[in-house]
């Protein structure tokens, strides 16, 4: 068990998040995502980045991901994570969940090639290693 395992999760609707190691925003999808949740997540991440005075690292568990509402898709494409997120590691999920998230993130990257690095991983330790490596380049 690492230190991150002892940090309590904060609910955000059906989802949950916690801040780890000062600059890691760890988010767990648990069900469908709507526009209000996207706005709340973005506000929390922006608040943390502003408090730190630098971009944060995003760790996302998609194993409980349901559906993105049309409103959530629209909000997620309108919000710009530049200056808020340094890198994102996404892990978990079944084939369908990974495919949906990959399509959404790939579309965003094509429309906005300046977005911070984002990679998918099968397991959490691999995603954490990616964020650690990204931190050394930041």
C-alpha cells in the first residue's frame, strides 16, 4: 500500500477525486458524465493549479466510466487545459470504455494540437510512471 491509498476520496456526484502528492489530481469515473460534472472537475483542477502556481498532473481511472452526455462532450471541447494540466495518464477500463475515451481525446487533440500530453495505460502503476516521467520534463 502506498501513501496515495490512505488519502480519502471526495465525492463529485457519482464520481470521486482526491489530490495526491500535492500536484496529482486523481479522478475516478463512476457512471455517466454530464456538463455540470465537467465544469466542476475543471474548476477544481484550475483551483489546484492556481494554488500551486503551476500545472497539475491528471490521473484518471475509467473503469467505472458510463456515457458522456452531449453537453459533457461540448463542454470538454470548449475548456482549455493549457496552463492547468501538465500531463494526463488514463488507466483501466474495458475495451469499449477505452475506445470511447480514446475517440474523445483524439478528437480534442486533432482540433487542439497544443494540448498537454495524454496517454492510455492498462494499469494504474503504468499511468503513475508516465506522470512521474512527465514531471521530470516539466
